[in-house]
C-alpha cells in the first residue's frame, strides 16, 4: 500500500514542484492544480448533471408505480415496485450508475496522489533524497523526544518538520549523518517555508496549537465551505429525488461531513485545511455554474426532443424496411 501511495504521489509532486518553481508560491500552485483537476473531472460532472435531470423527469412515473402498491405491505410488494421501476429505467435508457465506477476510481486516485504530495512536500515537491529526509526526521524525533511513527503521525512528519524547522536544523549536529543536510538544502527548505503562508498564517503549523491566533479560521472555513457544498447537494437531491431525500441518512451526512472537516482541519497542519477550503469552494462554484447552464427543465426538454427524433428515425427506418420487403415481393 505504501508503494502505491508513493507511485500516485510522485506525478502530483512533479506538477506541484513545477508550478511552485514557475510562480514561487506553493499556495498558488496548489490552487492551480486543484482547478486543473476540476476541469479534468468536468465531463463526468456534466454527464451526472444530465443524468440527474433525467431522473427528475422519471420521478413522476416512479411515484405512480409506488402509488400502485401503496396499500400493500411486505417483501413481495417491494419486489414488484423494484422490478417495475427497473423496467421503467430500462425502457427510458436511464441508469443510476450510468458513469460506472470510473469517475469514483479517478477521484480516489487523485485524492491519494494529491494528499501524498501535500503531506510529503520535501520528498515529492522539493525532491530531497531519502538520506536527507532520514536525517531531518531523526533530528525532528530528537526535538520532539519521540519517533513520529510511535505517535501515529508518520504520514505527516514532513509537514511537522517544516513547522519546527529552525529547531530541527539546530539539532542536526547531534544526529548521525546530519551533515548531509547542506547549507544549500537548508536554504532551499527555508525558502519553501517562506512561501508556505497566506495572509501571514504559517500553514505548516497546527491550528489546535495556535487557538488564540487567526489560524483558528482555517478549520472554521473548512467546515463552512464543506457545509456549503453538502447543503447545496442535499437541496438538489430533494428536488430531483424527494423520496430518497426523505432518508434520514442523507440529512445526517449533510451535517456530519462539515463536522468531520472541522475536526481534522483542527488537528492537522493548516496547509491541509487550506487545500480543503480551496477544493470545497471550487466544487461549490462548479455545482452552481453547472446548475445554471444545465437547468433541469432545459435538459429534460432537450432529452425529449432527442428521444422524439430518435423515435421518428426508428419509425422511418421500419417503414423503409417494410417498403423494401414489399417491393421485393412484388418483383418476384
């Protein structure tokens, strides 16, 4: 699993490193790569938007099927509802999983790769050697008094090193092989740290350790932006599929997701929380824009036109086939 994590993180680290060298600001690089990834996922998002509109169109017919068996209880009635609903979807060419697993797999790959690069910027963005990372980690463990792996924070040790870099550098002489961290490497890392802040907030620091500073805004904004996206999605779902929206699980997830974002952003380096804020804001903008461009009623009207054209084309094809068969018979 660790090897897969490293493989996925490597290309994202290269992209972040290239953008960082181009604009000399890691946060701008992070915004750009997040925006580009959203553009890559745009076709699948548009397809899902159209599929959602088609689901809204079919909801009235689904409700008629449910009303048909409203007075019946038990498993048999539920099976009939399910069978007739699936038959309706088949006739109409609708699938709740029309895009399959590909978008989800792609999003998982992106998440693992990008998070890997964000958590380990020394390895994947600055491309420091393993011996340098090992020396810095050993020095950090001396500073903290315990190995990060034992504390369960091995995955974010590089961000923690950045957060206490001045102490780590001062402790290097006490570490075996500490001399491999040259002045040029120290300068390179320090320059990176200097460009790892926003509005004076050092994003290598952890908000829970800086409660009295403006850094506390990071987890709060991460939660609010997560709620903005989740709430918008929930309202859309209520409109397109009222029956599903009645499921209490959906409402629970709408509120739980932002809470989880706040908790994690509070305990992780602020850079992670900042990435979540960027991602949530871009996601919300994309949802609103697509909702305005691909209005359900317009999409439904277009679908009806396309279906009418296709039906007439099939009817015309059948007529031509019959005429051809009839002509062959008459010719005989």
